[in-house]
């Protein structure tokens, strides 16, 4: 049942987060980017607080330790707040497919931060190869050119990349905090932090609520990123992180570009270049190298367990026969 639950969380998080890039691209025609993010968190916070209030005891809702506070801040500031602020600002200038592919660097960045903050996480030679392969893929996606490094689309792709960095760092800090709160409760506390942060960034940047153009498309886009890609996606994603850890949990972001690219093509008429597709394949190859390491480790552990059981059973049987 644990395996099926993790698979379900992975699929749901991939689908909901993949739709974020499409809805963000559509909604940014009607909202200033940071205000769009802030309103998203307002809606998600209300929805998720209602959910945890109905399903959790009052005692389970109360942060008790310093680790709980650190986990809430890591979630609210880095994984949700800054990651989405960078993403939505950059998404104004890049397609949903390209934005999601750049954001899929998150799983390759995670082991780097894990080496610093988590004593039991070390990047092996195979892991380093996977990370390097993924970086090459991202370079292909971004289409680095010395002539556009200081301006143009490369700058906005770099902004989306900063969102991936923030998300990777925050997910490791959550694990490091060793919070006793459930993932849904921790996220319910974190979303108001994210909302306050992004409302503040919106005000400082000079955005105005008067710039919002309310239309059916705007309402649908905001509703999607607030409820589905907000409250529901965060329940699935942070539940997965708690189950399998940041390195494996963030592999969700390798599936997200498929959803975003297909959705952007079907709903927004976006196209994606051949070089970008090649970049995605290279990024996926990096993921395969990283994933193969854990698969080999799990097979080795399973073999050792079966061998130990066989020895115990056979030694026990031989002793009884004697």
C-alpha cells in the first residue's frame, strides 16, 4: 500500500504542478506576476486551513518545537514563496514548456544542498555524473549564447532557474528541520508566510491591484493555481517528500515538463524547438543516472535481506535435523 500511495502522490503532484505552468502563462495576461502569486497563496491558504481543521485534531495543528518553526519557514519562504515568485516573474517571458523544463533542474540541485545539510546524504561518482548530465541538458534548453547572456530571454530563463534553486534548497531544509508536524499541517502554516512574502514583494515592485483585468480566463487560471496547483498539489508533493525524502521526492519535476508542454501546446498553441526537446532528453538521462543508483541500492538491500533470511531458515532447519 505504501508503494501505491507514493505512486499516487507522484502522479497527482506531477499533473497539478504541470498544469501550473500553463495556467500561469494564461493568467499572466491578466495579473501582475507577483500579485498573481500572492492571490494564489491567499486562496490556497484558506482551502488548506479548512482541510486540516476538518481532518486534524487541535493538538496536531500546534507547532511545538524549533524544528517545526524551521520546517514551516523553509516551506513558506523557499519551497513555496520564492520559488513561485521567481517562476511567475520569469514565466512572463518564456513558454510554459521551457519554463517547466528549466524548473526540472530541481532534482539535480537537491543532492548538492543535501550534501551540505544532511549528514546521511552524499553525492557519489554516479550521482555527480547524473547532475552534470542534467546541467548539460539545461544549457541546451536555455540555449546559452554569449551574445544574450546579459539580456533577452536568457535573463528570464535564469530567473526561472533561481526558482528551481530556491525549491531545491527549501526541500532539503525541511528534511533537515526534522519537524514533527504532518506535511499538510506544516504546509497550511507555511502558505500564509508565502502570501505575506509575495504580497510584500508585489508592493515593493510597484504592482497595483488596479492592473488586474478580471475575465473568465483570469478567474479560471487563478482558481486552478490556488486550489489544484496550490492546496491539492502541495498536499501530494509534501506528503511525498516526507515519505521518500527530497532527493527522490523532487524527481516529480522531471515529469512536470511533459504535462506542461502538452498542456501548453493543446491550450495555448505553444511550440517547442527541437533543441529544447533534445535538452529535455539529456536532462531525463541525468535523472536516469541518478535514479539507477537508488535502484541498484534497493536491489542490493533486497538481495542481502533475502540471503540473510535463507541462511537463517536453512541453518535453523539443519540444527533441528541434527
